[in-house]
DNA sequence: ACCACTATTTGACCGGAATCAACAAACCGG
DNA sequence: CCGGTTTGTTGATTCCGGTCAAATAGTGGT
């Protein structure tokens, strides 16, 4: 974990918490902000560590995850460039990270000082509102995750995930999986073997083609039906 | 769903969003607040309904839940008196309820106008901070739920739930399940049959006694071990 | 380009938990 | 307090998806 070139103002503007600040608040946040880079596989923080910083991903990719006693890993979120994370720790009674974080690719980050951010927010209701919006959206995503874990079987979760990605990227003929199949399996709480079999089944059903990490949706309608539970015909 | 007696100021003070307001903000929030009561089984709102109100439970008990296509129900949260809910909808781009809500017992509620609350928050950073704290805590709870669904099997979830309740209530010899076994099963994403069998197993292991809805923890240490995955010996 | 390690796929097998069924107990509204 | 409905328990059976194993493909680093 090494220090690196300083973040530019333009980059920081993409950080929702600071996007409205030209003024003293931004200066203060910037002053103690620290550019950090991590290698592939390196751990940025561990669950339970004191959360002194809030993070913004500039480049690369990271995973937020939890581990079971047996060492099984559940990925809570995959962090891509432009995404900030760990904001919710700011307002927790015990300010610790609730998950582990490790880099899937070599990554550059900005770490903002938690106390400074709270200070900046104290007299900036607009920034508070932006943060409330961010957290609300995340909360909604978590509820969706809970639903899909509780109410959908493995193949449905896979089909749903692919359909979401397909739509999120504007329904292109072809799109790339955002991470390795192993990690996506971890995100969907499925074993890699099962994920592989799900993809095979969707191919055989004629819904899509898979070429390594590239997915080609050949029949969006069939994919939708698979996501609703009718992966036959 | 009928109107009822007006909420008192003291009751409203228990609402975290308003607890700091003696002033105009509280008056405004109170003005359009509406007391509502629902019968057992009645639906307060459905997933996707426009979220014009934020709710505070005064008496009774409600469930927040999602439904699968097949009609299976996953309970996201059980709402007891004093708890508010649906705050996160305030800051969503599309302001709709993300879950269904129905009463488990006859219940009295206060419904606050969403627009009014946003107005009150606009110039009250302290209230914003309280709300941020509330949402952060809920987020953390959701992450815990995701972990337990993804990384723990049915019996572990049950043991964990019981241990949590036991501790939450101050480790009393005896405590009451907060709802019917059917609903707790729904909260833990387990079939009622499986929940019943888990309780039987914990009894046979000598960890606790069950008398209808009353749980007596006879061996807390054993319960802890069961929650960690060693339900033998 | 080469090597070691990691990721992916496929097959065989097994076990946990859902489902189906039948009954017993508890509860609620009148 | 009664009757009907909902809730809870227990047994039998099924099957989804995890685990183990082994072979292959892919990747990053030097």
C-alpha cells in the first residue's frame, strides 16, 4: 500500500460528498486526503479495522466481502472506478469497517479523512442530502440482494444477474463480465462449478453465447424467461 | 385503515427525525402527520406504491416483506412499537416503497408527510446526522442478513437468531419470541418445518427449552457453540 | 516465449433442506 | 365457550446445489 500522485480537483468532483464544494470544505477535505495504491490481491482493510478513512476508487477494481468460519467468501460488492465506499461507517457508533476489502486488480484510491468529512458535512445540508441519497440507493440494493438470496435459486440468481448487467449496459449485443467468473460466483453466493453449469444451461437453451468473459445475448426474451424461472423450451 | 387519535408531542419526540425539533420544523411535520390504525392482516402499503409517507409504529406489530413469483414470502424486518420505517425512500430518485408492509397485530401508526420531512431536514444538519446514523445502522443490519443467508445454513441461522435475541434482551433466563414461529421462519428464510426441527434439535442438545413462544436458555455456552456450527456433544 | 499458478469446466456423488402429507394444538372472533 | 381457521409438529420423500476429483485452459510475471 503506497502513496502516489495526488488526486486532481476534477477527480474529487466526482466524489458525491464533495461535488458541491469549491470552498473551504473542499480544501480541508483535500488537505488530509491521501492517494493510495494497492497491488492485485492486496488487502486495503479488514472487517473490524477502525474506519479512519472513506475511499474513492480511481482506477482498478476491488471487492468488499465477508468470510465464514470455514473460509468461504461472500462478495458484498465489486467496486469499480468512480465508486466510493465505506461512507456508512461515518455515522456508526463504533466506527469500524463492516467488511473486508481487497484489490482484484492493481488499483489507485483516494482516502478521505473521516473526521474531516463529518466536519465538512456539518454545515452543508446539500452534501448531507447527496450522502443520504447514496446510502438510500445502497440500502435498496442490499434489500434486492437479500430477496434474491432468500427467494431465488442458484440458476435464477445467475440469469437475473446477467439480465441486470445486460440492461445496465444498454442492452448491447455483447458485453464483458465485470470480473472473473469465480468472483461473480462469490457475488451471487454460488459455487464456481454451479455458475459454470448455469452458463452452460443458458447457452444450451439458446439464450446467449459465452466466450470466456464475453457474453453475447442471442435471445433476450429467453433470458428474461429464464430469469423468471422458465428455463425450458 | 382508519384515522385515529392524534399523536402526542412526547410520542413524536421518540421519532429520531424529529427528536431535536421544538421549533417550526416540528410544528410543520406535526401539522400534516396523520394517525392511522390497521387491523391484523391488513396491508399498509405494497411494494411499488408511491411513498408519500414515512411511518412510525406506536403500538402493535408489522412486517416488511417481499414476495417471490411463487408467492413465497421473505420478511425483511419485523417492526415493533417505537420503530420508524421507510425513511430511506425520502431520498430515492423514484420515491416508492421497496417492500410490502402488513400488520401482524392490530397496530397504530403515525404517517409523516415525506415532502414536509425533507423540508424540515433541509435546514437541520443535526437531524440529517441522526437520519444518517439510522440508515447506516440499518445498512449494517442488511449486510449481516446477507452474510447469514449466504454463509450460514438453516440451523446456524436459527441458532444465531436465538442467540441474538437472548443477548439483545440482556441474557434473561427466559424470553418470548417476538412473533409467531411461522413469521420468524420467514425472517430467517427457512420453512416453518425446518425452524421447528431446529428448535427440537437445540432442545435435544440441551441448549434450551421451548414452551410455545417462550424460550428458556438452559445452557448459553451450548447455544453459542451451536451458532458456531458445533451442535453436537 | 516459458513456467507456475489460478481459473474454468465436467462428472460423480452426497446431504441439507424443501416439499408433500397428516395430524395436533392454539388462537380469534363472535 | 364454540367452531373454524391458522399455526405448529413430525414423518417420508425428493432434488438442488455443494463437495470432491481430475483434466484443461488461461494468465501474469520474468
